[in-house]
């Protein structure tokens, strides 16, 4: 029996078309896009083609607004540090939500060491930011607002358009981390009204280690990496062409198949939620019931701990993720779960189940069957369960 | 990530369950990581005749509990006193570094159960058996960088040595 991958947030399979394009590029497209000869031209053409595909996926006004990076983390670092540097004379205040990814939070912590101040905006029990809180937090020293499009642990989608409107009125640059959303739900940077948007290819069946930053024309931002003139002087360093080509193909397919993929994962999500609610008691589904990604379910299972669930599922050939403290190498409960009000015990027993176009309803059913057994085994071992159930 | 022995004890934990009328009970919990263990012992002729555990925790915590009960079963009370967190971790062929902190509760729970047994025997007022929180800060007054082990200046945002952002628990 093959592995059932219900951890798409961590890794998506490369689509065959993406693999083929990358293998072909490995064989034939080894030039440097900056070289003024045929090999360079061929590489530059492939690079720009990929840029167009990505620009189309997010409906950017021009491919020139896309800067290729080494992935979501670099894009986010670039967005935040780049704006902080460019606007440092105007002010040093930044606003973010308290459930941002570590790439945002740790970057902000770094900047705090350099005299920047950060207002951390809370979220409600479903993980949503209230745009009014952001409006209230803005001062004449605010230079940047960074709010994620969707959350990587609970899938909640934020009211990005509203926040963008507020940011525009107050003339504050707005960045959104769209890493978990891109290719999963439609992203239209013009409709959203954002200035900066970070993304990575591995979330839409492209390769890992490549991504991009959308920079709306006219946005003040400095480069993160200095050196050559690549990427319109915005990101020095020879481009990771093979991976960028893979991302371009993945972007084309994501745009083309968006509707079908959405329907498929929504069906899987509904089936999973129904099964969880019917088969296991004392669980909580985390995140907003409607404003949420269709390909992710976060469930807190009372009385037991997430890593032990993951290990037991692994024995049955099922890959899921936990964002709980012990498994992630950090010893604290997830900041996202504590922000939405989960107590430490139920936050510990949280699974993040994420799926994609390659998963089937049969896999969801098999997962549910195995999960029921695993949960009962661990609960029978748990002092919390024994105490609660007597 | 885990040794074969850890996985064996995790998958087939020994001595799981609650015990009726135990002679001693020990419970430890760690509110930061969330691991929690409860150990029950039955003592006959100063020997641990039977032992059971309940554990809420990660794979390492469950394996530690199971191994600790195996090591304690059949031992005299005096012998069982020599079981330490380190000897349990060694018997499991080691634990990942970040799990030592989380899962070093097995021997602590056992020692509490022994103390509870002796207090009962001596007719002493028995300390509260449920929900004892024995978690202490491992680093005492001094903080080390979790990435490079360099000493940290209290409240520093970054490690001056390796530049990593430091999260403060308190």
C-alpha cells in the first residue's frame, strides 16, 4: 500500500508536466539569463516566460512586478526588511497579526533589535483579524502592515481587501504572505489591492526552494541581496532557472485547473469534517468555517498529544502534520492555537490535515478509520482522559 | 528521529493502565511542553510487585514511561531509587536533544510514587496526589542560547554569538 499524503502543506508532489519541463531544462537550458549570447538568450526567454505565467496566476498588471526568490521565507524577509530599510527615515512602526508565520514574526523580532516597534494585532476565536484594530493601530510612524492571506496552521483567510483599503487610505505599504493560498484559491493582486505579496512554488505542485515576491509598481522597497543586476536590480544572484521554469509550468497548470482542484479538495474537506464529527468525540475544528482554505483541516483532539498521533498514523502509512510544541522542535504550544484561545492541553493534540488534487475520497475514509483506532489507543493511555471519563 | 528501542516501547508500551488500590502514586506534569505522567505502584515485601502508568505526551514521553516501568518492575524499593531520568534515556538508546527536556519525567514520577508509598506507610499526611506540578526551570537563573549554547544576557532579543532570535518563555 502506498503512502497516503495528507500533509500537502509540507510537501506537494511535483506534477508530471512540471517534472518534464524541469528535466528538459536540466538537459538543454544551462545558460545564464544575463549572458549576451544565444545560450543566455534562451535562458532569459525561459525566465520571462515563467514570469508571465506567475504574473497571470496572480493577475499582476505586469510581469515586471514579479521578483523571483528562493521561496516564501526569502520573499517575506525581502518584503519586510526591504520596506523597513526604504522607509526608515519616515518611521519605524510596523503592524502585523499575532498569528503570522515565523518568517514574519522572527523578521519583526530582528527589526525590533534595530529600534523598530511592532504592534501585534490579535485575532478572534476563528483566527480572523478585525480590520478596525489595524486602522486603530496606524500612527504617522507606521510604514508597513503585514497580514497573511491565509494561515498555514488553521487555514483561516483574512479580510485582505478591507485591510488593503485601510492601508491605502493611510498611505501605508501593505504586504501579505500568501504562501499557503497561492494556487489553492484564486489570488488577484489587483482586486486584493496589496502592494507586496509573498509566495512559494511548492504550495502549488512546483519545486521547493523557489518562489517570488510581487512588488506593485511604485512601492518603496530595497533589495535584500546586493550584487548583480538580476531581477531588475531587485534581487542579485544568478537565477535558479531550472526551478523557476518548474514554477512557471506549475503556475500555468494551477491557473488552468483552479476550478476543478477547488471542487475536488472541497469535497474531500467536507467528507473529512463529516467523518471527524461523527466518529470522534471531544474534538474542535480550528479556523473559520467559511473564510478558510479548502485544502486544510486543523483538528484539536482532546486528552492526547499530536506527535504520538502522527507517529502512529505513520506506522499505517499515513502522513499528517502536527504543529504542536514537541514535534516542531520548539517547546512551546503553537502561537496560532494559543492566539485563538485553545488551552495548552487541547492545543497539544492538534493535527493539521492538508490535501491536494492527488488525494482520493478512499484515502480520506482510510485515514478516518485508522485515526479512530489511534485516538482510542492513546486516550486509553492518557491520565487526562481517564480522569475525565472516570 | 527516534531509536528502534524508543519506537518499540512507543508502539507496544508495557504496563499501560490505571491501577486499583495502588500502594503509591506519583504524578508529574510539564505545563510548557504538555507532557504528563501518572505512575501507580503495588509493593509487596519492599519490592515493586506491579507497576502501571498513564501518560499524556509525545512519542518519547510514552516510550520513557514504558521503559521506566519495565526497569522498576520486580526491583526492591531501594534498587528502584537508583532509576534516574538518565538511566531510562540510556536504556532507550538515547533521546533527541529537544526531547530530553520534554520527556525526562519518567523517573521523577516513579520517585514520587515511591515517596508517596513511604509517606503512606509512615502514616504521614500524604501530599496531594493529583496534579503535582514538579516542573522547574532547567536553566535556573542563567539562560543559554538554545541554538549555540552560548550564555545569554537576560532579556536579549538575539544571541550575541550566533544572531538567532531568542524567544523568552517568561
